[in-house]
C-alpha cells in the first residue's frame, strides 16, 4: 500500500462492509501489529491471539472510522486500548506468558535456515530480550514500544495513555536502564543509576 | 558551564529523538568534552542497538506471514460484521431507512424469552373467546323471564282405596244437565248404573297391581 489514493479507496469500500477491501488494507499493517503484540506479550501464540482480536475490533469498528486521522493512527489507538485491556486481564490472571526461545521459534517458525552457530546466537539474544521485556511493567513496555518501534513523541504517548509527557520520559529512561542490565551492555564509566531525568513524584 | 547531571538527564531525549536540531548539536558538543557523559550516552545507545538486533532475531520467518494473513482473513469471515448492503444503507441512506435497518444486540437468553412471550401473547390473542356473544354484541340483551312448568313424577302406589261416589255422581249428572262439559274418568264410567241406586258390591273385584298417578306440583292453573 504505497498509493494514498488506493488506501483511501480501500478505506471507503471497507467502511461499506467490503471484507476484501479491509483485508487488503490490513495486509499493509499486519506485520507491524503482530510484531508489536509479540514484543508486548513475549509469546507467539498470545501475539497471534492479540493481533487477531485487534483486527476483528478494527473490522467491526470500520464503519465508525471518519478519516479524521490516518488509518494507522486510528488502528494504533485501538491497539493501545487492546494492549491495556490485555494487561489488566493478564494482571488478574497472574500468569506469566513468557516462553522459552525454543518454544517461541517453534510457534512462530522464527528460525531461518542459518547455520547452527547463528541459530544459537539468535536464541540467546531472543531469550535476553524477552527476559528484559518481562522485567518491565506492562505500561513501561507499552511506552517503550510506542516510542522506540512506533516513533511516537512523548506528547502523543501521553495523550494516548492519559498520563504526562514527563511520566513517559521517566518510564523510558528506566526501561533503557533495565534493558542495558539484561542485555549485558557495559555501563562504561558512568554511574547511570544516580540520576532520573524527569519530574519527581511521577511514577510508572 | 557543563553539568554532568543535567546533561545525563537530557540523554533519553537524545537517544529517543526528542531534541530539535540546535539542542542536539549543543548536547553532542558537550559529550565530546565530557568522557563520563559520552560513556553514558554510548552505553544507552548501544543498549538500543543490541535491542534492535535481538528484536529482529525474534521476528518470524517469511513463511509465517502468508499463513498469518490467511488466519486473519478467516476470522473476518467468521465475524458477525455488517453485510455490505446493510453497511451501505447505514452510511448513505436517509434517517428513516437507517432507523428501519437498525439492529440492537441482545443476549441470547433475553431474545429467547422475548420471542416466547411474544408467541404466547399471539396465541392467546388468536384463540376464540369463551365469553357469550353479548360481550361481542352489546346491543342484543338477554331477557330473563320465570315460567312455571309442571314437573311430572312417577310414583308407585302400593295401596288403592275405592269409595262409593254415588252421591257425587248425582251432582255430576245435574251439572251435565246444565250443559257443562264434564270429563268422567275410567273409574266412573265403569261403575254400575246409578239409576239402580244399589250398593256396589266389591266382591271379586281385582284391581291392577300398580297405578300410574300423574301428580302435578306447583301452581299449575286449575
Ligand atoms: Zn559530563
């Protein structure tokens, strides 16, 4: 989907209930949505469920899309709400959804035909990143994904989540420190834990 | 004057691209002058770099996506979304058409209960009424009138007494002379001629075993 007029036409047809048009529209964003769900849940099956639930919500809500923002911006707000609801559900269930790298690669067909050494290296990396993401609160994880993967500004994230831009910044900084710890990055000479770069009293 | 704490507090803005061009230039210049701040910056930037590499490693193989797309497509088909023509009507039709085609989602038990109630109500409404026609047509009034009707009853008589009625017969003959119609009963006609004026002898008389008497009760006109 590179041509904006094509997307507008697909949106018009999808709003009128054309399932094929919606499929074509969704196809352009399916990877992006699935990967965000994957990093958020750290579990291939959960990511699949979450992505499917999100697209179904969007399909049903398509008639309400007024074109006041881009299709993806509208879709992303549905996605954020889904993530927040999923977080509440997961918090209630108190079930950890993390899976081992072997399980993960089996469920997502993630291992390509690299050599053995490359695959071992990838597994270690994936386990590290999933452990790091697991160590974040769901909101920290969501803020990090919206910032680092989606490129949203502090203000946009704050509006979407209903918090302050300062709280978003503080959350991001803490996230990077946790990631650094889990990924084993050398802290150098800096004593990075000595400072927190946002307003006091805000806590995510 | 460089302040390490202030510079480090700005580092998230730098690595997440929240600085404008001038602020970015100023901060990078400070990092060049301060090894501690520069090390911290490189450390944070390396973290994101490694994270990105790991995130890419976690991405599924290319063969995953067509199957994923097909699963999503199938889920739209199974979804109770609007039929195209209905959606078209909703989007562009006038208000009265939208109202006519509007639908409301209700839970299945509530829907079943409502339909059952509707069915019972319809059946009761269609059933023929048990009440008299007077309710349907109030102009025809029923007039109640009391009429005395003779009620005949059969009784078995087990004893019959016969008496001499010659004196009465004499009065009856006098009435006949006066032109009155007298109906004489069987018993009277069977009697011996009163002109003989003799005492009737009942010797050898054999009455019937039973006699049917018709007794008329009530205020039958005499
Ligand atoms: Zn410094």
